[in-house]
C-alpha cells in the first residue's frame, strides 16, 4: 500500500508576481487560492508535501530560451507567502523543467512509499507536464488538478492537459 504526495510546482515570485522576471499572467495568479486549498486538504489527509522550486545559477543555459528568472537565493526564487514547507515537508530545488532531473525527488518518493502524486502549479506545458512524464516513467500515478495549474500560453496549457491525460495516463481533477 502506498501513500499520496502533493507536488507544489514553481509557485514562485518570478512566475506569479506581476513584477516577477517571467510573470505567467493573471490566469496563473488566479490559481493561487486553489493551490493553497489543495495544500491544506493534503496536509489534513496526511499526504507527503513537496514544494518544487526552480533555482538557476546566473549563467544557466535555460536563459537562451527564457529571460533570466529564479536566480539562486534571489527574491524571485522564493515561494509565495502562505506556501512554505512545514516540518516534515520537503523543498526540492531544480534547474531543469522536470522536478526529477538532478534532484533528490525520486529518493524522497521511494523513501515515503509514494504511489500517487498530485500536481499543482506552473507552467502546465513545461514543468508540470515534464514532471508528469517522469512520474509515468517511474510507474507512479499522476493526478493533475486542472483548477490549480496554469500556463502563460492558453493553447499550450490545453494541449498539455490533453497530453497528460491521453498519452501519459494522468488523471485530471478539478
């Protein structure tokens, strides 16, 4: 028997604050209350809570594709108010789209015998979808909460949700 985890992906100032370096737009900022609600629900259920945070060195190659953002230890790389790890919860800093690449996420999930991961955060077509793909590669069931994910590109958001469900076998919930 396994345990559920909630992955709160990239709920950071640079993505969700209008003054952020790579603001995802008002549609993304609108998911914040739903993410907070999911966080409380999963804490009450005893789910494993994992905050995933983009964190880049100043010379990261990703900046050839996107403007510099979430620089290591900068204010833009900080979680939004009300979204912070409590004792026993985890913060996983990542440098690539997937929360698995070069991080301890897989080890954390195995140690806690997680068999189902619930995902929320930004961006649906990038970090959420890539993390969902890596969950599938590890035979872990993914549940993406549609009202708690967003993207700067509405078409990419819709495509990502369709791909998550039809290709990656993830479940979509409100």
